[in-house]
C-alpha cells in the first residue's frame, strides 16, 4: 500500500515549454499585450513599482511589480485575474497558480506583468519582465512570437 501512496504523492518537476516546439502549445488565456503608461515607486516598499498599463481599450491600474527592467512606453505581457501562471517565482517548487487580485503592501494589484520564466518560456528565474515587440497590438492575446 505504501508503494501506491508514494507513487501518487510524488511531485513531478515541470519544465518550461519550448515555444518553437509544436507539441508544447500553451494556453495564454487572460494574458494580453499592454503598454506601460506610468509607474511610480510603491509608497510602502523600496523595491516595488506601482504601474499603469494601457490595453488599447482601458487603463489597468494599479499593477504592483517587483521588476525594474521596463520603462514607460514598453509593451509587456499582462496577466489578468483568472490567468494560469505556470511557474511561481515566489516558491521553491515554482508550482503553477491561478492569478487573482492581491493586496501587496497595502495596494490591491489588478494583475501581473510577466517574465518568461513565469509563463514557462525560460528556465532562468531572474531574467526580468519580457518586453514585447513595439508593433504588438495592445489588448491582443499574448503569444511567444511577440517577444522582442
């Protein structure tokens, strides 16, 4: 009986998908292209930014983000509440999770700006936010071909 218990309780290690491999089709539902229109330092955290993003139809605000490798005018992948994030950077196991609004140091973040690792497109945890091609249509569903 312990054999089955051990067999079904083992965690499988997820490896990031290769965007050029047709067998690794990923669902990027609720992850869209958005342009950074404004950011400011978070009032309660030295290493966080509070960001405004334009989806082409509306401004999404606030988004709380810990990365600093993007600027006003950059187009980024914005995960909206309900999006499945394949790899969490906030745990050792990097398990997937469904994004929801979250209060971060007193500010309710309305989504998440994504890094390649978080979407399963890289094995490198600390690469920072993905910058998309400047001609990417705002509000369109994210795809790896958009990455600059």
